């Protein structure tokens, strides 16, 4: 290629990058499909980034890291400024090392040591994580902490089994759902240790509870609702029914909920009933059609990011029976093909759009006027 043509192309590429960095006015959130794990990428108007969780490990690590990198590239990122690991389960930290090999990560946040050692997490925490954080910065967070992110108020609301004690500004009213709540069995796993975040961008609010389970939701939200209401809920624990109590979901009154579920993980009828019946709800978006929801408990297809691998002849109306609590669902068929993320773009006034990249459906939720 002639130098002049190369120079012209370089100018075009640099110009486009410069333009996109200059033009961004929104907080962008990518809910990346990692087949029933979690990876949520936040990018501020200034281009500062926070990745919450990094998808699955083992054989799925390269796939999930690739999907996260695709989202980072779409956002024009050259580094991840902050990475939060909500808890030490493989569907959350699994591909972290692979992600870090492909894009620099500058700061790590977590709840501290695991309370549920398993071979994969022990190996990761003993050998892999120390090497990653040695090149960056590690902070063990506690409820009430703020992450130093320009333009956002990022509060940690749960961590290491502890919950926020004093309400956020404007919150703290009596939570009417506490009176009828019944507790579930105590959860001795890492889920209950999840780092939960509350994020404010102007008037726009997001809650990301990680895999926080039912009884911890109750501790956080009763008797006073310490979080107030939210515009967007990144649904806890992949939309499973051992999380997502009414005291959490209905009290938050999300306008939009996005579930990062799998085809056989999350979306059980008990959880969907609460999520879909939430006061003030406008839409639920699901990363996958879940066989555990069936037609009865799912959302219209246009709000679903990824379909099932092997399309059945007929839409299953009835839900599959979920495996007993504590047991893993049968492994899904390998899904190595194209996956689709949801992209949320929020404005300071509270208006936000959600885009389904599978079908390019974009829906705008106008700022509340009251
Ligand atoms: Zn999980």
C-alpha cells in the first residue's frame, strides 16, 4: 500500500477513535453473555471502565474472555481501570486470568479470602490472583466503601457477608415487603459473600448485587430499605430463586431488569414471578431463553439476547424442572458460536436505552418526570 493511502487510513481510524471518545456522553453498560456466568462492563463518558466479574473458567475461559474483549473493543477501551470479583465461584472469576492477558487491568477489588475453598478457587487464589494483583492494586472492600470513579457515585453495599448499615442518600424508608417475607435456609456458600454495588450517574441508578442470596437481601433491605429505588437492576444470581426476594426486587422497583442467565441456569418460575410482577416494572431482558422458564415464565423473544442451541419443533410452554438446590444443572450443549450482549446507554437525566445486539431492538426509557 502506498504511504499516502496508509496515512489516510490511519487518519481516518484515529479520527474515528477520537470522535467516539469525544462524543460519548452516556454511561454505557455491557451485559456480556457468558452462558450463565457474569460479566458486566461499565464505561463512563470519560472512558473509565469497571468490569464486574469475568465469566467461566476451564475450557470456557478463552470463549468468555473473547466475548468480554469484544465488548471492551466496542467501547474503545485499551485497559480495564477497575475489576470487581463479586465472589470466588468459577462462573465469576473463571476467565479473569485470560482477560488480564489480553487487556491490562489496573485495579482489583474483592471481598477477601474465600469461605468455601474448592480446588479451582484455591488454585486461583494461591497461584494466579497474587501474580495478577502484583502488577496492579488490590483492595478488599467493605459495605459503605466508594470506588474512585470520576463522574459516578459507586458504593459497595454488600461484601464478605456484611451489609450496608446506614441508608444511601434519599433512601431508608420502611420496606413494606419485610412483614410478609419468610427466610430461606442459611446459605453457607460464597454467594452470600458477594460484593454488591449501587451506582449513580446523575439521576440514573443501577444495582448489581452479584450472586447475593435471599437472606442477605433481607439483611440489606429490612426493616428499612437502605438502597431506595433503582432504574436498572442487573438481576442477582442469574435470576435464580434462591435470590431475588420481594424485599429486594419489589422494594427496588426497577424500571428494567436484565438477567444474565443460561439456557439451563436461572429464570426459574419462582424467580420470574417476582421479577415480572415487580411494581413499576417496564421490561425484563434475558441474556438467554431459559428452558427453566418455558413460555409461561419468559419474556417476549425480542427481549432475549440468545436463543437455545437446538431449537425444538415447538415452543416449550411448560418450564423444565430445576435440579434440587445445591446440584448443578446438566451441562448445556457447547455453545461456541456468536453470542450477543445487551448494551445499556444511560444519560445524566435518567433516560436510558437498552439494545439487544441479536436483533438490534433498541428501547428507550424516558427519565421520570416526578
Ligand atoms: Zn454465579
